[in-house]
C-alpha cells in the first residue's frame, strides 16, 4: 500500500494515436486498479487532446501559416487545399462538433449543401445511397466528414507533420525496428509543428497533475514515437520524474531489449499485465519518497528544508540549486542494483539512507554499469482476474471523442463509431493452440476467469460512471459458457446494455445460446475463419471446420447478431488452389447471408507463435531479420511450397468488398483477378449442405439447462364441445414484447407448463436441466410420454417463442 505521509502522484498516459471514438482501455484498467489499492492515479489521452487542438480554427491557422512559410514542395492536391484554407478554417469546428454528436443538425448541409471543401479523399467516394440507404443521412454525413478529416491528415503528412496518422502516429519508426537508431535520431531532431502541439497538450496535463511517476501505454507501433517524445519532454522539465512503459508493443516486440539508449527516456519497461509489476515499483517509489522526505527533514537546515517542501508541493518553479538537491536525495535507477553507488554529485549519502534492492516483477531497467537488466524476482505474483478491479474512466473527456465512419464495413464501423466501454470477460485464451498466434505470451497463455456476478457488478459501476451502456468485450476469444452465464446474470438483474466481442466459431455456440446472447444485448461477434480450407484449418489447429463455422454463423445471424469473419491468406504451404477455394467458401457464406462482414489479413510469422518457433514443421524458412538490440517479433519467411501469396491480396479484397454489399456474388472467381487462377474445386453447395444437416433432437440434450426468454403465462381452463362430447382444455396466454400468442393443450400439461415457465421466468439462480423437468412431467395424466411431448406442436411452439436449452 502507498505511504500516506508522502503520497505518490501517478499519471497514466495514452500517447497519440489509437482510436478517435473511444479511449483505449489500458489506462482506465490501471487507474481503477491503483485507486482501488489507495494510490493517487490520474490519466490523460494525449491523442484525442492533440486531435482537438489540431483540428480547430486556431490549430489549422497555425498549420496553414507554417505551410505557407515553410518552403514545402506541394502536390496539386495540397496547393488546392491551401487555396481553400479559409473554408477549412471556418468548417473544421462545426465538423468536429458534428462528429462529437453535439450538432447532428449539420448532417443535411454536409450531405447536400456543398458545405465541406473536398480534396483527394473524395475522388473515390462510393455510391453513398446504396451504402447508407435513403434514411441514413447522419451516417452518410459522418462518412463525408471523416473523409474531410483524412484530407487534412494527408496535408499534414505531406508538410508540417510527416509522422501524423489518426491511428498510426510515426508507425514506421516502430515497425520491425531491430535497431533503435532511427527512433533515436528522430528524437534528437527539434519537434515539428504537430509534435509541438502534442507537447503543449502534455505540458498542460503535467502542470495540472504534478506527477511523480508517469506511465505510458504503448499498444501499437504507432504509439511508440509519441510516448518517447513525451517522456523526453517530461525528463527535460522534471529530471526527477520516473517514467514507465508497458502495453501490447513492448509485450510482443521488446521482450529481448538490450538497447541502453531507450532508457534515456523510459526508466522501467514492464512486460505483460501491468498490475503486478507496477505494485512492486510503486511500493519502492513510495518508500523512497518517504525516506527522501525524512532525510531532508533530519539533515537540512531551515532554508534547505523549506526548499524541499516547496518542491514537493511544486507550487512554484524549481530553482536550479533545488534540482541539484533533489538529485542528491533521490536514488537513480542504478540504486536498484547491487552496484549502486552512495555518492551523488560529490555529496556522501549515508549507506543506511539507500533503500535495499527491491523485488521486481517482469521489469527491464538500466543498471549502474549502463547495461540493460531484466528483473523477475517474483514471477508468480500475478493479480487474479477477480482482483483487477473495475476500469475507471475518470479524467478522460468521454463526450469529446469523435464518432467516425472510415470505411463502409459494418464491423469496422463498430470499431470507429460510437463510444464503447471496454471490458474483459476472461484473461487470456481458453483455446491457445492456433499456430499463427502468440500463444506463448502471457496475455494469451494465462487463462483466468471471473464470476458473472462480479462482471455485472463492474458493468453496472462503469455505466453509472460514464452514462454509456455500450460495451466492447476485448477478449482474445470470449468463452461461450462464460458468455452464457454473463447473459443470464444480465437478464436476471434487468441490466440493459449493448455489447459485442470476439469469439471462436465453435459448436458450443448453439442457435439457442445465440438467442440467449442476443436477448442479453449482443449485437455482433467477430471470429477467425482464417482460411476456408479444412486442411489448413487443421494445420493451424483452429479446432473448427468449414461446416461447423457455417452452422455457428447461421445461429448468430438467425438470432439477429451480426457476424464478422477474420480471413487469412498466405499461410505456410497454402497453394493457389486453396486460396481460390477459400474465396469460394467465403462467397457461399455471404450468398447464404450468414456472414455480413469480413476482412482479409496477410499471414505474418511472429517470433512468439508456434510457426515462428518451429518454422521447419510448417515447411517455411525464416530469412530475417536477425535479432537486434531493440525490437524483434515480426519475422520474414520464405514459403517454397506455397503460392505467390502477395499477388492475391488486391483481388481477395475487391471480391470481399463487393460480397459485403451483395454485389457480383454469382460472378466466376476469375473476375476478381488480373492473372489466371485455378477454378474452385469445393462443391458449390458446400455451405448449403452444412446448413441443411439435421441437428441434435431435444431428447439428446437432457443435460442442458432450460431457459425461458418470455414472461409467465396466464392459464385458463375451458370446456369445449366436439361431436357432442365435452372435453376440457388448457389455454396458456403469453404477453410478449412484439406479439401475444396462445398455446392450447391438455389441462395436465397446461398446468405443468404454467408452473415450469413461471419458475423459469422468476428464478434465475436455480439451474433446471431438461432431464429434471422431465422427471416432473405428468405423463400418466396427460396420456403422453415426455419423449413424445418433445416433438409435439405445443413444445415446438414454445421452442420457437423463446424456450431455450443452453
């Protein structure tokens, strides 16, 4: 726990740039965790702050002025935009307000009023009416406004901000960067205009928060340059500040770092989940700060003591003499090692004032000898998923993010449009076998779950804080049974949210489970079909087949849940025939209407995947790059038995784009390629045959749980006359959201059904299995066996209306 007498002030930073529409969740996760442990933690998203500063009237004036006086060689497109500068300056703030959902009345002007200046991004605008329909005016305007911002981003990259990108800020500097030289050189150059505006945003945050420790999350290569530039600035302003880094990029790329110059900017680099490593470091920092305060109080005279107090509250600028005092009082990074010296700036510090070497977890640092050292003294101190706490979005400008529509892809729209709370159902992947995936790393390898009640507690807490009920579950692959329990808990508590997430297309996702998830708010799922080839799926160890994927995606689609398929081409040994056959299967999935969105990815071999660790098993050869002192993960490889994978990319993408819009589904596959491709060999009815294959009868589902989506029915008994005979019948009346309906049956069965459905609609805690319900069925009174009842019209009607087996 933190030392209360000298509390640390911690600042968590998301550097430019990740998403425009919602905060990246890493700082919110860690803020919630640290506050739950009693630490003073604040957070800031410098990416959105930079975008809002840049795309303002004042920001664009600075940009255009710099371009006009900068002597840049401009393209015709850039010169045209420069001539339209006044129009850009006058429209940029209304566009930003529109994308923030603060002025949606602007949509008609954007769509029909020639309101926006148009540059190169508008040259290939799709048929918007076809894409958005006649009622999609706001969506159409959002897409056009996004193109407008992308035009301005292109101008920045061509001139004053060559590193700029909405989600890839200086990404090339972090891609396959086995050497730190290029990044180091870039950081020695004076900041360009966009960098200056980024640092202005950061300076305001530093002034406001006055942190002792700054942590940077670097999820992607495009965040690395920004993080290092910000850390450099922080150290220039406050040499005593401690800087930490973690995130997806270090976790995959920097696991073997040996580059000491990196630690000119970042004092400590932590791997995998940050909670455990951070606790170890913060405990050390807090004790160090307390000892520094005690040392200053005991050894300094009145003048020096007042200086220390002034520096701690930082209410005024620090004098250079005070900085020197600070350096003497605060142990350097080298103090973490046995070789730490007790001499600082020529002033001897008593040995007992130097803290003992702490136990660290998964942490890189630069030692007294100037070498990079990895410390993992407590490898088993991971924080369980049940103890990570609830993400805390306090301090982030939730109402200022921009809802954009970059591409006309329904799943990509979910990524970029609307503000989604991020939450993890389970840590890691329950499957963790896919040969192309980094299954050896902690974020996938270590599988850990939390009870559904705790997850819904977190959901309710986040909704109260943010006012937003949209959730993106950011699991590697959300476990189907965990999602089932989560859905039941949401329905039990009547918590109404809208959510989507990533899954595996496995058979546990039955049509009934899909209906349950939809009833609990699920609107979309994404999953890896990867290659639509059973041979390659087996080689990948995906654990699914094409037929299985078809049945699962149909179940989701029938439940009203959109399906996005991740597709892959270029897997080791994949032939031209298999690539074409994969495209044919994808065509059939779209033709059947059971997949609504997709994206082709080119296979990439990584150092931490089974393919990367044993390329010979997959008949490929690693040809580079050699490990360097800095990053190492993406591997170049030669695939001697496979096709020329690169040439297929454009045709696959073009075909998929058209299939998503229901276009050219009956064209021969050769239509999409400008070179000869083989004819597909898979049957043209492969998917259709999979969908018509009969499923298990209910009699074979005795161990599944009964769940009723509807309300408790009303029962009345009535007598009817038929052919002179009077018989009694039971009428069950159901009042439901969309329509009411009646079910007529015998009195014995009617009374049994009313009791059963009333129990199911009121008691979510008791798990009633089908076999347990069968034991109470009044077979003798009804003159009907339970097995016969399971195929009766009454049972089939209830199954259609929402009686599930999950």
